[in-house]
């Protein structure tokens, strides 16, 4: 499970963010000031940081510099600033992405998924993810069942990797499209439907007795438990 440091001084917003992350299979830790954030970052191990820029004590920009000095953990800035010059300056200072307040929860989760897409989940060896009898080989970019390869395309592999990394989570078509294609979803359901159908067919060819991907009607897709 990915660990996320939530740096937000507003108690209500912090609680909302932490609840949202738990619901999406992430493990959040809350910090309510810049000083507390730096301390938590030094003593903990995090996969991503959500960083509010308007903090008491040590500023968000100072926290960002401290995090950058310590390593390459992805940082998504939470900001009320929306003008181009300020956001360009923010990205040049070391933020990997930013989202303006007030933000859409689904958009925030999609941005988190994009930043974490190259990281390995805590669910197996460094080079594989397992679900039921499917082994997803992250080096060969393919799924294997009983030593037989599925022959996934790159996009099919990325979709299955996202689903298998968070098997309890329901991904909307919007989530999947923006995370895999790295582009804005414009409501074209057919692209995702076709890719999901191809993944199902390739896995079913290897083991027709098991259902791997579940359709959650009106919402999206998840791994079938």
C-alpha cells in the first residue's frame, strides 16, 4: 500500500483528504504545519506528498525545498494560486504537479495515480504483481498464467497494472483514461471498454474458469474478488 504524507493545516480539509485516500487504498499520514511535515518526512518513508503551500511556521515552499534536498519523492502541491507565472514558478521549484483549490476529488486521485504509476506496490517482489493465478511481470510487460503469456499491448498492460495494484478499488473510466493515456478524458467510453474487453479475452484464453475483472455498473471496473 502506498504511503502518502498529507500536509494541510486546515483540520477539516486534512480529514477529508485522509478519508479520500483511505477509500482509495492509500495509507495517509497527516501533518498540520511545515515543521511537522519535515519531521514526519525525515522519520518516515513516503511514496508521495500532498503539500498545501499556505502553512503556519515553515512555509510550503520551504518544505518543498527540504523534501527535494532529501530525495525524489513525488510532490503534488495544493494551492489557491492559479495564474500561469506562479504555477510555472512552483513547478520549477520542484513540485511534480499541482492542483488548485477547490479541487475535484476524482481529479486529485487521478493525479496521484499518474505520479505513482512507475512505483512498485507493496504486494510481492520488485518485478511482479500477483492476483489470483495471474502474475503481472513488470519487466516483461505482460501477464502470465500457469507459465503462459497473455500477450498484452502496452495500454492493456498499464490498465491491468493499475487495477491489480489496487484490487479493491473501483476505477472509473475517467480514472483509467487519464492515468494510462495521460490526457484529459473527453467521455469516449468505447476506448476503455475495448481495452477491458481485450484484457478479459486474453486472460480468459489462458484460464476460462476464472473471472478477473469486474464491471461495477454506473461506476467503472475493479479486480473481481
